[in-house]
């Protein structure tokens, strides 16, 4: 709770004030001699390609998880050949939602996706993904 509150009031928005220079440099250069960097590399969440349809949801004003995180994940999966019929996303427009207040719309879209797939939810650019062709 303390960390969440610190983010909310802006105390933890500058990692340069929290992380030592040596560690920041190890992160930037992906120096596997650093134990933490080595573990982060081993657990890279972008180095995989899902087979089950996946819907990523993000907010313009999320103060904990930026929308760039979602966009980077989408880009990494596209580079691995994963198309929009398997992984798609939606950036909730507007500026009235953040990490705390965006939970309800995220839950609603998640339920619609689980019940009816991509056809039931908006996607990244507001359109539906291409329909699957048989054969």
C-alpha cells in the first residue's frame, strides 16, 4: 500500500532517484553479470508467442503501467508472427481513467472478450480484427 500511495502522490516517478547508477547502467546495457539483470533476461515476458487468443487492455493515463508496455508487447508478438486474430489490444480513449479508476471498464471488456471473442470488443484502432477464413 505504501508503494502504491507513493506512486499516486508522485514520490516514485523518477527511478533515477531510487536506483543506483551502476544498476541503471547494467539494465541499459543488459549486463548479465548483474544477478538481477540476468534474472530479468531469463524471464523476459516479450520472448514468447501465444497460441490462445489474448486481449490486452490499457489506459492513456495509467500511472503504474504505461500504454507503451502494451504497445511494446503487441509489437514484440507481431515480430514473432502473431497476428491480430490471436493477440489484440485496446487503448481506452480519454483522460478520465487511471490505474485505479480504469478497473471497471477493463473488467467489462474482459468479460465481453471471454464470452464472445474479439468480435465483441473494440481493438487498438477501434476496429474489429479480420474475420477468420475457413479452409
